């Protein structure tokens, strides 16, 4: 007769199990002898015949979740893609169909192993890693995965490509080469405001308060309000745009992918590397930091609620602190200006 691997003993009324091979002792957290015996018997059975272990696990789990055996990663993707606005949902659906993460779609959740996940993560890049992590966390949150497949510390480390700002010289080259007047105005608007590409494309004349010389808009991605004092250059630009409705109607008609593709084509022809439309936000933040622009003002102008996010945008800028005497003389006249109020928040620009 084969020696049993697991043995029971009781201490303080609680039953424990002892693994004779590894020497590990584990509390079963029960005082019921019959329940403890059943657990011990099951473990001995599965250690002798491992194939039975999965069958027993499925039998126990399906009693609580009948759909557990049939549920695939496609169900997780469908749930994930049903969240967010229409643009976000479309982007997630498109991402799910790309390789190598599309290999997950037909896999059953309960049969997915850590080797399956690691293979996909190693073949993919930053986008794949982030997307699969979102799916995994959603499945765990819903309880669709009965046990963790891959512990957090074992997920592969992904090195992101360095992000940088558009330089003034690059921006001027882009404007000089761009023959389409609408796109040229669009790039100028991004340079002056630091708006995200979608927010910049959807700016409207109604967002401008000429009396107080303030441009205010609600960020589409986060819902945060951005408030920006209108300077001379921005005023000249805004005055050249429509006085009502969308400031750039033709740009607003295109989608984010089309705007990004056109910009990528332009910089490729100019042999400019390492930038995108989002780099205009980095440029604005770095320019603000370099000239000593207070961080809380820059956060308000960019529409960020998190200090850490703004620090990430501003990384790489070099700040030369002005003379306190000169800076104080410039700031004091602004201390009595009125606060800016939006429908959902009130922010003081000074």
C-alpha cells in the first residue's frame, strides 16, 4: 500500500494538515472532523493522480458559477470594451484584435496557464502588457478566475520608449512644411495651449471668455477642467478662428487616428523622430518649468488633478529661478484678480 502524503492532526480544536514530503504544516481552519477528513482525502487523491485534481476543482467551482467552464477571454474583452466613451471602446476593441493578445480570445479562463500569459507578454510590447494586465485584473475582480494565474511580481518588466517634447525649432519646421492651413492652425493651437490632441480639435468659441481673457475647457479623457489665461500670441491665433462653434471644424471632423497619422507622415518627411501630437503637451509643460511658471498654475492650465502626472510631463525641463525681487514685482499686481469658475469646479489662476 502506497504511503499517504498528507496527514491530519488537531491542535487547540483546529485541524491541521501535514505534508510528509515537504514537511509543511497548514491550518485547515475548521473544527469539523468530517470536513477535515474530506480535504485530506482529496489532497491525497490529487497528489497520486494529478489529472483528477482539475476535474474535481471544476466540479466544485461550477456548483457556484455554472458559466465558469465555458467562459473565455473573449467574454472579458467584451466586458472591458463596454466601458468608457465610444472612442475608448472602439480603441480597446481594435487593440484586442492585434497580435499577440488576440491569441487569448479563444482561450478558456480556467484553462489558461502562466506559460500562456508569459508567452503573449514576451512577444508583445508596452501596449500588449498594459492591455493584458487590464483584462487580467478585470477577470480577477469579477471572480471569473478562481485563482491567480501570474503573481504581480512575476509579470515581466517592460521598458517604455523615452517620451520627449517637440522643440521650438521642430515646431517651426513643421509649420513651415505644412501646406494645409487648418492643420497648421491646429499645430499652432496645440503649441500655445498644451491641449491634448482631441481636446484641441474640439475647442469651441464658446469656451473663450474675452472679458476676462480666459480659455476654459473640460478634458474629454479625465473630465478635469483646464483654464488658461490668453496671452498676446494665443489671442492673435484665436481671433483668426471662427467666432462661434468649433474653432477648427475640419480638424474636428477627423478622428484621433487620422490626425495622428497625418502628423506622423509630416514628421517622417522632415526626418523628425521621437515625437507625436502628445509631445506638444510635454513641450508646454517643459516650457512652463523652464521659465519658472508655478506648478499649480501649470497643472490648472493642462487640466491635471495629480501633481505626479504633471511632474512626468515636465521632466526634462530646466528651471532657472528668477530673482525673487523681480518675480514678486510681476506677481503682486495679479493677486487681486477674480477666480475662474466652471460649472463643476472653481479654480483660481493666480
